[in-house]
C-alpha cells in the first residue's frame, strides 16, 4: 500500500480556505513549530490540585514516545514536552512539518499587505498515531480571534469599575488578597506608568501585574485604538474591583496555537496558580476548527477539575456574531460548556444603586451583546431546565445556550479607563469577563477556597436571588425575558447575595 494511502485523517483539523487572496507558496525552508496535543489518561472524579491532575490525567509515556519516534522519522526535533498539559512542541522546517502532517500550506495576503500562512483542507497522521494525537496547531497562522471591546469618545454615562462593583453589591470587605487571576491577551500591551496613574486616580493601591510570555509573544503596547485598549480594560477592571489580587497577563500570538497555549499555560500554571482565568477574545464558532474547539473545551474542563473559574466575553456583535450569512451564531470560546459566558447590559446607576438595566443593543454598527444557541456543543446538564430554545437555524437541535451571566457592557454607560496616556470610556463584553473574574477573586478569598466551576450552582435553586434578572431588550433575533435568555443569561450579579448563598451551600 502506498504510504499516503496508509495515513489517517486527523478528525476536526479541516479548515476552509482563507478569505484573502493567495500570495504564493510557503517557504519550505522557513523554521516553524507546532503544538501536538495527546489523548488523556484516567478519569478520576472530584476536585484535585494541579499536581494531582497531571499525575492522573496527563499523557501516557508510551504516547509521548510514539510522537518522539514520529518526529525523528520525519526530521523534526522535540522542543518541549509537558505531560500534564498533554502537549508536545515539535520544530523543523516548514516543508518537513507540512509533509509530516500531510498539510497543504500556502501564503495569503490581507488588503493591508500583511501576509500569513494558512492550511486548506485537513491534516493526516500515520496509523500508529491515530487516536493518540487529538490536535496539531501551528501550521496555520491566520488570526484566530478578535478583542471584544468598544471605545466611545462621548459616553452618556461613565462609571469607574468600583462604581459598577458597588452597584452590583460586590462584597466590599474583601480585596481578593491571596488570589491570582490570569488574563489572556493575543496582542497589545500595558504601560506601567498608565497603570500607576489610573489606580492612583481611583485611590486604589497599584495591584501586582506580571506579563507572562507564551510562544515568545511579549507585552508590546502600541496604539490606543488597537489591542492596548483590550489589555488595559481587562487589567483596570479586574484590578480595580479586586485590588488585592495578583494579576498575570499571558501574552500569546493571535493564532489558534497561541490562544490554546496561553489558556493551557494559565490553567496548568503550578507557579502562579491562578484561581480564575479571564478571556475577552473570541470569534464565531464557524471560524474555528473542530480540533481547536475541542482542545479549548478540554482545557476549560481541566480548569474546572482544578477549581479554576474561566470567564469569557460573549461577543459584541449581537445574535449574528457579525457573520453575514443570514443565520444566528454564537462566539467561541464563550460557547464552550465549561466557560462562564458573560453577556452585556446597559446599566443605569443613580445614587450608587441600579435604577434600570436592559440588554445592551446600540443597533446596527453600534454593537450589541452576543448570545444565542451553539451549533457545536450540545445542551449541558446544568441548562437542562433553563428553557433553552432550539437554534433558529433550520433543523437545529437545542445546544449550549450563551451567555450564562451578564454585566454592564454598553460603551454609552461604559468604564473609565486609561490607555496609552489617554483617559477614555470603553465598553463591550470584554469588560464583563474581568468584572466577573474580579468578583470570583473576592468570593474565593471570602470562602477560603475557590468556587471553581460555577454554572451548576448558578443554575440551581440554591442561587435564587443571587442575580438581577434582565427582562427588557433584545440582541437581534433574541429577546430578554424572565429567567434565562440568550441575551443576558441568568442576569447580572448581586455579589453579597451570591456570597451568602455560596456560604450556605458550603455549609450544607
């Protein structure tokens, strides 16, 4: 049998051709690397430490050795092995890597003249790696995700993060001391003097903020209207509502490989040990490969097993998620079942209290909260009684409903921020993920242990009265109503009530 006929397709690795025109073949001599993920071992239930998880769920030694042999046979080098994360990084020339994984790789060029390499079709493996390798990332470098923040030059109302936290009754006696929060960033950066000026203006001690490099990406601040706005919004919101929390910002390239490595690095980080991970980047489910979505969800499930909460922005483009095919879409990774998906509202505060709160929808071109029904993930157990409707696509089945919770996201009632020396107002569901992450840090400190995977509790009767139900407004195809809805989920937080309910549940 010819060698190519003996190969097996790697499930979920198929990718459509990029939208940009082809600009020639990829240089076969160009050095490159890929991250290979392996199947897990064991299925021990219950919460465990990172060390326990690595020991019981890490990659099998025989599987690692099989990949080592494959690398040697194909002229590749092993650059890194992490059994706990079930990942192996392989390096070599572009030509050798493409040949080893049966990839068709070419260059493509954007309208701005930027070139990137991308894979069309799927990848393949030799028979001995079938079922052993679950994902291969790095051959395709097309931008994977967008930040979900919306700047506004003239906002109707501006709130500092502490004002929003006070309106949502965040437990004021706690600061998140002793906790570490991870923030995932796929571009941009922060400036120390901006953070110092910002927190000084709020009368809040400067939190500890550390940049963590993933795949050689760095803290690289550039322009205020670029990714810097995302980075600063995330740090400033989380740091202002939980100033005692140590913040670790994981910078990675904006590719599926970079995104996955950043999340995996944060979740499994045995040095910093974050108890919450905040993600404000994403894209429509249709822009992701099946293997990438599955690997991300596996990382989130690992986080849940280790008591780590993952908060994810639900998107800023309404019920279509910005896809112009006439159908409704949800944003990933918010649609992952183990992500706490965070939708957006328009928040009105008078004398420190909520006077009104509706679904954020500024109309065409102005932004609206993401939300809807996943077509890639089935309905999770915690949403079985949430009255999640079927998707509006013809023949669609009830899938994972997005979001789970919400918070202020309308840039017209946005957050005062400081970015690259300028004070401005920013909104978007990007603000809600770090807002909830900050609340989780406070809850973790108060409880003396991490809350971890929150959804089963939030959707239970024990959480009754812990969330402000949003019943007015729409995000396009979906409207808010009593109970869970595909605009604002279960509602915005009442922090004190949530802490009280968790304490009672802890003692039960």
